[in-house]
């Protein structure tokens, strides 16, 4: 799933990263990796902090939890600022031009039968390190 997420980000990184003059060409792949890891870190944090219900609702009702997208955007912008010395305004603009689009596609793909690696139960299990099968809980919360 993590490699597929990287590819999803990379496929959407055109104007935001690949053609962005403030991001050095040598750093573009690393920046895409930072965007992917920002998404993973925020989703994992949601899971570990007991907000699985909010996480499921985010995927079930796209746009339900805009604060989740804001958290990913802010985390990615902070990484651009800290690790690539991009000023915060430009870092935030870059994050805003990439993260919402990727998150929307991630939600769409989580509902698609074609993208099994992004199925919600698969994704949540991988985020928790495959320590627990969450399919029963996910199915129960999706009905609620």
C-alpha cells in the first residue's frame, strides 16, 4: 500500500512538485516521499489516538473531516520548510496544491474494487502494522 500511495502522490505531483521552481530538481523524489509519509503519519496518528470512527467516516463520506486534510497539508508544509528551507507561505501553497487532490483520489480508490491495496480494511490494517484484523470493526462502524 505504501508504494502505491507514493505512486498516487507522484502521479499528482506535476505542478506542485515536479514543475515547481522552488523545489530543487535533485529533491523532487524526496519531496514526493515527504508528502506520502505525511499522509501515512496523519492517518496512523488518527488510528493510534482512537479516532478510528472519524477516520472511517472520512473515507465513507469524502469531505466529512476537512481537519484531516488540513493536518496532512500542515505536516507536509512543515517538512518542506524544515528539511528543504522553503518559506512557510510557499511550502503551504505547495502542500495545498497537492494534498487535497491526493486525499480525494485516495478516498475514491478506497471505494473502488480495482484498487484493493487502498480498501479501507487493508489500509487500516497496514497502518497498524498488521497487528490486528480491523475488518469486523470497520464493517460495524460503516453500518453505524
